[in-house]
C-alpha cells in the first residue's frame, strides 16, 4: 500500500517547537510520509531527517523585535520562499494534504497551486493574530493593521478545508470573527508523554537551592519582567532561591537588563535561546517549581 504524502509549513524552528513536531510525528505514526518546511538557524542543515520527518529548512531566521512592519516583511519573505519550495516538492510528491500552521494565517496561500490540483488544506491556528498584535503593539481594534489581520484570518479560513483551534474558548473567538463553527476542530496542545514524563534526577544545585523554572517565549505579555521583580522581593527571605529561564523573545534583552539593574545575576540564569526538546525534560525535572506568569489581557485570556 502506497503511503500518503503530507506536507507541513510553519514559520518556526522545528527542533524547539514541541507542538508542530508532535503533529508531524503523529502523522508518521499513522504511516504517512511527511515533509516539513521551517525556518533555518545558522547551524542547521538545509535538509535533515528527524524521527522520520523530512525537514526542509528555509534560509531565514526568525525576526525578534518591536516593529510590526518588520514582522509583516519577515512573514512575506518566508511566504515567498515557502511558496516556491512547496511547489517544487508538490510536483514530485503530489501531496494529498498540506497542514499550515500560523502565524501568519495567510501562509495557507503558499499552497494555492496544490489546492487547485486537489490537495486538501488545514489551517492550524496556534495564536489569534488580531488579539496578539493588538496586545503586543498596543493597537486598537480600529487600527488598520488589526483590521487587516482580521480580514486575512477570515480569508485564510475560507480558503482551507478545515481549521484547527487549541480549545473551546479559541473556537468561540474564531466563530465571532466569522469562521463557521462546523469548519473548526479542536486539537488541544498537551504534552507528549513519550518526551515529558516523571524523572528522578540528582541535581547538586537543587540540594542547596530552591529552583524555579520558566520556559518559553520571553515577552512582556508572558510576565517575565514581573517574575524578575518577584525574585528581587523574595530573595531576602529566601536567599536560596534561583530562577532558570529557558527561551528567547522580543523582551529578552529588557529582562536581562532588569536582572542586572536589580543585581540579580547570582539568582537568575538565562539559556542561550530556546532549548531543544531532547534537553528540556531533564532541565525541568531539576526544578522545584515551574512558573507561568502570564499577564492577563485580550490575548492571554485565550492562552
């Protein structure tokens, strides 16, 4: 029996994005052939095979900054490169299904020609772009960029055969945006038990220290600056406290500057970017408590 060929596209680094990696490997487990188009770090090869998934790295790094225009330009650059890549791959593989992960939503149009030839498309909405950009750049609902993001989200959803949401609240929000509820399926973002399971790890540091851990995107909406200030408050009463931050993001430099300003370099450790999925479970197992300090706003309400 011939295997079904499936392609996946995401503006992300495959090695550190647990959700897209799990989705791709789930398709492998069902017997599909999977090609994944992703961003490329300087030390990554152009192509590689990871747990059965064929990774095609596009020669582009992820933009991190405070310019909404540069974000859009970075998305457009990846869109153009991915469009050519998926076209050439489709000419050889004749994909039955292409699974596109946002952000941005309009990445679905990279698969225009495959769709015209009968390929089915899925839009997987990790993040609601209108709410995220509204929070990130302090923009009102009437701002031209937010209006554009709502339009491109709706057009993208109409273009595909199915939409994936993370949970019921997000599905309800997408329905409010105009996407038909019958077109939306919920696939929750839960930990992969093959990777994340209880570990008993001896840790010399934790014997004498009280270790906290935060892992993920370092952004203002995720409250990392609040977490740093909290360490400053409690360190006098709990001098053994330590915080490990594993991740990267737009606010990383600000958070590091705040750490130095408060004289907390002995209490807080930063990783060099995101940690690979192979390393992360052991690092989490060495901590006493995990912290999720999200600041409540129009975007994080749906996280």
